[in-house]
């Protein structure tokens, strides 16, 4: 699997223009909405929630 | 394909395919690999779901996608896609860094930071809608803009230039799989969305390797295999299907294949001879006592989109309650591992792979099993999540023991705040006792994710209001909640004919609007919560 050769630090600060575009694009693509699935499948958000919860303790 | 002779072991390639969230391996992959390897079979396993997302979210591939956009494609883009092209330089320059950050522990410390990283990756994946407009990728999810379960439509899509899976598998996976010289390629099809990727891979492999055989297994294909194998084109892509639990069947199948044994004797196997497909009887016996641990060797555990080694463990099958009328596992037998077996497995995976975080992926383990396990592992420093039924005997002490044993989040199906609806579901819980259960877990330090269901047969507006009131009344006790619309399992039951249960497909779907807000509660560190702006529309 290809490894990044840019694994040296935090994301560069996003410019104001990029931040605005990202926000607009996420809204347009519905990425801020929480999508849910049926009872036996953990959705993206739940997996993230699960993982984050385990780590934050 | 190699010619098989007595004494030569079969080469099996075992793969998991998208979409699944790439933060840990899907359990059936290392589980079946472990069982086969223990029996001496040569197995090459690959989590193609992980490499799919890792490669499509690489600087090189994103740059390639941008560079190869034709003028006609660009002329056709809509305003949503135009926004993506405006961000293309940001995507190319940052995609590797964003992925890298999902693998750093500190990314999960800051509130919402990790959430934003995953949202950025989801957005970058939308770029693929320009070249492959019939699908929309997200991490762990794929939307198809066509009837993706219709065999005729699947069949024509497989060879289409807009089939992203054909593009991806040809470019990144085909060579690797064929280099293993497999006799059999086993592909898991757990969800409906995995059917097209599975058949795309099967089609490509069949076209590039004479005699290579395809074995499908998994929850979804177990339900729909009949439709697939009876289709003129799709039936040619599949050689074998294992229906239901595969632990015993896959060993029996591989042994029979290797020794030219009689495939009629392999329970749960669907196979074909010169006359057509044959469905063997289903294997009904099962025991955990003879099973081996999942084998993660060969999987790239540090490449998952998660900072720690985080592994799934099955601790039970089925549901010990088994009566809920909405549930697909209703009435099926329940099996569970012994607490000592689970502990041994956790210790082994910790020693061998450095895993300190575990997801108990079983949908309904006995709370008493979790209690006994917690008492055994309280000093190991391992953390885990699990699904749980909200039993009324779970008291304050019970919750504390679970916390001390490493439990940090529980996924609980409450379904409804209306006792009338719960009784109609045969859920077997008393809603008045649930609030003290929530308090006990909250006080112990265990976070609760609640599942709710709207639209159950006979549910009234008042019942729905009771559910919303229940959630709001207990907002401070939930970490998060989610909902689903009730869909009758397999549609409406119409009766039995010659022992076959006949269902009429359900046409009723539910659309919920403004039910959830993507917001964060400062006090409870929630990612989202339910609010009172409930609108429900029914679409027929």
C-alpha cells in the first residue's frame, strides 16, 4: 500500500477561500447531514463515534 | 489456474470488498482465513475495502482523475461538481495529509476535529462522480443512482465504462490477486451495496484467468443468491455460494474440492454441475468450542483510518431474546462463546497485534456474558464497545463492573418510547425502567448510543410523540441516538407454500426530514442529537 511521503505534520491552515468553498461544498453534497442505516449496520458516523469514544477516555 | 492433484494444497484468495468503513477489518475476512489456515490451506487475504479507499484517496489517483477529465466531462458538470473542481488543488495537496491525520491519536482529542477529517475525505470522494456519474462514494457507503439490485441492470452495468469498480479492480487489484495463482477466490457480500463490487471483481477475474472459480458468501448473498445464480449472465460469474454461517462449510468445501470429494455432502453449499445449480441442505449445527481465533496476518493493520489497532470480535451469534417481530434474526438459534474464550482471544490479539481496542460486533450478546467477561478482564487495560439489550436487571453495580472491565460505549436498541408499540413489537422491555438503566450507565462512565425506529405497523402520531418525548427527557443520559424507518423484513408475510415462506415485497418507504441536526452538545460531547422538528412523509 502506498505510503504518504508528506506525513510530517498537521494540515496547513486552510485559507479563508478554501474554508468557504469546503463549507459550501459539504452543504451542497449533504455531508453535514447524519445519514442513518438499518438497525444492524453501524453507519459512518457511528463507527467514528465508537472509535472516538474509545480513544477519548 | 493450477491443475489440482492429490497432495497439492489449494490456493485460496479471501477478500473483503467495499463499501465498509475502513477503520478496522471486517471480521469474516480474518475469521475464515484463520479457520482455513488452521486446516492447512494456503490463504492470501486482502481487505480490498481498505485498499479501495486508500488508493482512491491518494494524491496520485486524485491528480490522475483531475488531469484526465475531458472537456466534454467538464462541460457536463453541475454546480455541485463545479465546487469540487474549484477545490481540486486543495484536494490534491492535502489528501495524503488528511488520511495521515486519521491515523494519529491526537486527531481524536480535539472536539469535532476527527469528524471534520472524515467529512473532508467524504467530500474528496465526490470527485469520482464526475467520471463515474452513476455512483456516489462515501467512506463506508455507496449510493447507486439506478436500481442496483435488479439483475438485468447489474448485468449491463458490469461492463459499463462508468463502473468504477471495473476501473479500480483492473488498475489496482487484478494483478495482485492473479499473482497468487488462486484456485478459488472467496468474496464476502454482506450488504446489498457490495453485490455490484463483488460481481465486478468476479467478472474481471473470470475474464483474465481460465478455470478460476468464484465463491460468494455473506449475509446478503445468502438471501438473494437464487436470483443471481438463475440469471443468464450473472449466474456464469458465480461458481459456489455458501449460505449462512460459513465457518464449517468453507472447510468442508475446500476439503471436498481438494480431494475431489462429493460436493453433495457439503452442507450450506450452493454449487453447479452440468444440469445447473444445486442447493445442499443448510448446516444447522454450530459450536464455538472448536473454532480458532481470527487470523489477521497479512492485513495492513496500521493502514486503517484509525490511530490504534482496533479489532472486531464475535462473542455470540443470534439473539438470546429472539422474539422482536421486526428483527431478521428472530427465531434463529443463539450461540455464545464462553467468557474465558473471549478473554483468551483478546489477550492473544493484544499480544500478537498490539490491539487494545475491540468492537464486539455481535448484535445481541447476553448482558450476563458481558458481566462475566468484565469480571475476568478488569485488570488488562483493554477497552471495548458492544451491543446490548436494555434488560431491567442491569443495576448500578452491573454498570460499574462493565466499566471496570473496559466497556466504554454500548449500542442499545430502545426502538420506541411508547409501551404500546414496544409490546406490539414483542420487544420485552418496560419503558419505565429504562431511564434508571440509562442513569446507571451514565454514572458508571459508559456512553450509550440509542437506536430508535419509527413507522412500526400500527404506530400512531401519539406513539411517535412519546418516542420523541422520551429521547428529549433523557437527552443528558444519551451520548447519541439514531433512527431508522421500519421496513417489514422481506416484505409482508403471505403464508407458506410447500414449506417455503412467501413474502410480498414491501413498497412502503419512509422519508424523515429535519429529524436530526448535525450539531454538537457541549456538555455531552455528542456528534448529533435528535430534536423535535419531526416531519415524516410516507412514500408509496
